[in-house]
C-alpha cells in the first residue's frame, strides 16, 4: 500500500541532507514541523525583546545615531557568524549551528540583564554578540529549511512559517510593552529580558529533538563568496537591494513611533495589529499565489510597500505611522515569499543541493552588505544634517530598494513560473543506504 500510494502520485523526493525519508507534494516531514515550532518560539522570544532593545538604548541616550551604530555592529558581525556556523554545519550538521546560535542569544540577554542601565557603554560588544548569534541561528534555520523541504512544499513551509511566526511576533511585543509600561525605571525591561532568556533555554531543549546525520565535509569558499550561476547572480542583486531597506526602515519607524507617542505600549499595540495582518497576508499569499502569478505578487508587494513609505514620509504623525505599519505588513509578504522560495529553488535548478550551506553564507553576506551600506549612509547623514527631516528623505530613498530588488527577481521567469523542479530521484535500495 505504501509504494502504491507513492506510485499514484508519481513524485518521490528525498531530502538532500542524507536523511532517508520521502516528501509528498504539500506534505511536510516531522523535522520540518519541529522546525516550525522552533521558529514560532524563537519569533515570540525575539518579539518580546527584539524591538525593545533599540528602545531601551534610545531611552538612555535619546540619540538616534547610537541606535544605528549598535545595529551596524550587528550587521558587521552577522556574516562572520554565518561563516563560522557554515564551517560547523558542514563538519557536523545544521542542528549544531542552530544550538550554538540559540546559546549565544541566551548569553546576549544574560548580558543585557547584567549590565542593565549601563548597556550603552557596551553597545559595540552587545552589537557584535547579537550579530554572531543571528549569523549562527539563521544559517542553521535556512539550511535546515532547505533540508526538510523540497520544491513542491517549500511555499507551503514558508507560508506556514510566516503565518505561525507572524502570530507569535504579534502577541509578543504587546505583552512586553504592557509589562514595561506597568513598571517604572528599568524593572519592566529586566522582566522582559529575563523571560526572553528563559525562552532561549527552552529552545535549546526543543532543538535536542531534531535529528540529522553529520555531513562530514568542508566549505567550498569559492561558492560561498562567488557569483556562481547566472540565476544566483540575480538572487544576489535582489537580496543586496532588499538588505538596503530591510531592518533599517523597521527600527527607524519604531523609534519614530516612540518619539510621536512616548509610549512603549503604543508601539506594542501597533506591532500587534500589524503582525496579525502580516500573518493573514502570508496565508493569503500561500492560498492565492500560484506559480503563474508569482511575478504579479512581486509587483503587488514592492509597489504596495513603497506607497506605505511615501505616506509616512509625507508627515510623521501617529496616524501616518499607523497607516504605514499596516500597509507594509500586508504587502511585504507578497514579495518576501517569492524572494525566499526563489533562492532555494535556484539551488535546486543548479543541482547544487550539497552546497546549500555555501549558498546560505553567500546570500547572507550580500544581505548584510546592503544593510551595512545603508547604515553607514544613515550615520553620515545624521552626522552632517542635525535636523530630523533628513530621515524623511532617507525613508523615501531606501523605500525604492524593494522595487529595484523586484526588478531583478522578475528576471527569474522560469523559477517564478515553477520550472524549477529537478527530476525525481529513484528510491535507494537498502544496500545504497548503508
């Protein structure tokens, strides 16, 4: 009955991380489901503290340039973390890198509790540690996402991940904002950072349930740093341009909301509504955007997100900030799912599945190059022009980045159109598996 069911579907897939199980169309394996659980808990943990770390530093200095410097340290160290995580993943497997990343995040929040109100004195060190943790975690997550999915269920995985993570990310900020607003001084922040630390300990324990054979190989540095195939060169350009906007605009808008309202609770409420909307948008994209409509999805996502930027750049008040947050939350998933899935699918087209770690390192390097360039430009502008109006002009400028990114992404017509599934592999005999 087992093989009759497979033969009826006519598609048999094997993951490329040497785990011997089959993936049916639209069906995720056990490891993929555990990874979704880890992603949801991780997103909740980061949602509790992530946006409020920037606010915490802002409360201590009221200087925007300090926040940008902290984030710049993060962007500079993240590629280093990616490379080190890649070495571990190739020698052992991606699960080891995942656990190390989670442990470093735990160390970061432990340090935040230790230094307390003196955190601004250690902003360079804290930024570097956070970046290293980010590099280890996301190299592992991206690699394992590839390992535990195939081209036929990758959109499903990304859709569920975006939806589940969106719900977790929505609930977390308003929870932490409520806690912070209930206490004076830094006590609320201490409670939030403590809860985040506890969640990372839980995540380390959950990661112990993942199983994967060791890869036992070395990194191909030529692939990790090179342009590789033509299609991957396009992915690199699209990713670089997306990185130019990415989190720079996110923490900028968050600080503007704090400036406009003076309340962490207002930021938490807005984030809650926006991320619920984003979660619904991920589900919508998963349901209605099929391969023939992926190029249209890129148009919708990029143009819609830029319209949101223009609204907030026109006038920075609470109502326009709220409108920006909501529109951006709805439209961005149309673009981001296509960028994420296309990256993995190009690797499938190139039949370089065994080099997936190198591709993940490669992609993260260009992503953080975009972030670094954007952060450096912003630091220069803030140093030269003291007026806050410079932020409006910069928002308009970096808001164009997704449109440029989408221009390159739409060049991958065959990938977006679904022509990226490799020939099914025949099942291995027991002798081959030994």
